[in-house]
């Protein structure tokens, strides 16, 4: 019911009881119930009027013809999975090691140097004025 669970509904009712008081709460609930009933009657009247107008204009018959044609075409289709257009496979994601090695801050390590001692491993120089 509108994504409201039982605990949320109970909390709303408790807050309403505290805010409105036990004297006003039944009156307000009765007024809300009457309002919802009136809304239902008005929406049903609108639906009936639209259906009547659609029947008079012949729209309903045309709709049924299209629906029957689509249903007939779907029934006549050969059984099996729907045909789909094959999409190009997505490019494979680079591993973290490849990303780190190909980044702009990576500097080549000279042969014989231990890892982490290249230009990328040195701390940035202090460029603040003295």
C-alpha cells in the first residue's frame, strides 16, 4: 500500500493521535473516508463517460481490431527465443596493475633499481617561496 509498511502506518497513526488528540481523530478519519469515496465515484463517472464516448465514436472497435491483429501476428510467429541484434562486446576493463602502470604519474624504473625508487617514487619538491 503505497510502499508503507505496518510499522510506518502505526507510527503515522500514533503521531496523528498525539497531534490531533483523541477527540478530533475520529472526525478527521470520517471526513477522509468520505473524501476518498467521493473521489472514487467521480473517477468512475469519468471512466464511464470516456468509455461511452469511445463507443459512440467507434474508437473501441478500431482498438479491438488492432489488438486482434497484433495478437494474431504474435500467435503466428514461430516459437523460439525472440530475435535480437547482437551487440558488440564491451571492452575489457583494465586490471588495477595495468591502470597504475599506464597512468600519467608512472615513471620507468631503470634496470637494477629496486621497485619504488624511480622518479614517481620521489616526493614532490617544495615550490613555496622561502
